[in-house]
């Protein structure tokens, strides 16, 4: 697997998926975040970046592997991918040029519109097939308390707006919640997702 330095892993694997690690930056400081408990998700593999890879370094890393070995490519590292919107867009375009039928997914906290100060869903959907959005709360108060976003209270509405935009743009949209929020909160999130017409998945916080 290609890396810039021992600690700078651009690409990593989870199952048959190829994951792209672009940044450690994130506008949230979620109380349950895996970053609070370790350096990576695979043993002996740190996803903390000493330096963000340039676009050319990301594309070079992709050139060094056989994309046909993977079932999907996922933008998901130790930060929010949409902190680097341009790199996401250009990398997704490059992947689709090489392997047009390879599914590409974005895992995001849904705050990309606030980060980039513009609507992003339609731009992303040109070469990204699906999006997974971290919800984790059914209302503004719970969201701010749990995810501690740098943008404050307007973050929750921005997330919901992005999810609604995504429903119109992407082939597949999923909202996710972490199991640690508890059964009642999970059910409240499920009801919200049903109202929005978006499927929901419960994921482990570990």
C-alpha cells in the first residue's frame, strides 16, 4: 500500500473496499469519535497524516494499484473528506476514467456546504455514486451536544439540507448513527430518516 511516509497512509483497505485518506481536518469534535481512541482502524496502521497528500500524490498512489481488485472506492479517512472538496472531485473523476463501473462512495459528516460555503451535492454526484452521512442525532440540541461542530447550531440544519439535496442527486443515500447514543435516540433518528425518505444504518462506535 502506498504512503508518503511511515505515518502518512493515503490508501488503506477495509474488506474489499479501497479507502482514500485525504485529511485529518474536521469541523466536528464528536464525543464518540474513533480518533479519540487510537491512530487507525487497522492494527499497526496509523491514519494520522503528518502532511496532507497533494492531489498528484493521491493520483500516483492510485496508479500504483489495480483498481479491479476492489468492490468500491470510499472517501473516508481520519478527517472530513469535504475539507478537500477539489481533491475529492478530481480524484473521483480520475477513478471513473480508469474504471467507469467501479462504485465510488463518500462518507461525510454532511457539513460540506458550510465548509465550502456553497452547495456541494450536485457537484459530488457527477462521479460519486453513493453518499453515507453521519446523522447521530434527531434534533439540533442533541447534535450540538454530541458532535460539537465548529459551526454551532446551524450545523444540524445544514446537514439535513445536504441530505435532502443528496437524495435528489446520488444513486444511493444512507444516514448513519452510532450505537452509543442509545435505543431511544436511535429510534428518534430512524423516524426522522423515514420522514425524509432516506434509509438509516446503525454502526458501531468501536
